């Protein structure tokens, strides 16, 4: 999802610690070509691969500028 200011949001998870269907709530933000990962769960590389593939992106741990 993009807005007119160039901020892109990639939702990685929508569940909670007890969810059997979804990863815990987390997201990746991209602005000015840099990705920031917010509230990343384990296994983050699997989460990134699955979510970015569904969005038509290629995003992996090496592409992240920071983690919060």
C-alpha cells in the first residue's frame, strides 16, 4: 500500500501470540527506498519471504535498514 508521500506498508502478520493461523502482528515500512521492520516475530526470514512474495516483492533480512 502506498500513499502520495512515498510511504509503503507491507503487513507481515495480523495475529497474536496465540494465533494458530497468522504470524504475530508486525509490518515493514519503506520510505526513500529503505525498509524498516517493526515488531518482528520469529521466524522473520520465513515471514518476510512469504509476505513479500504475496505482495510481488523480494524482501529479505539483508534489505532492511533497521529493526524496531
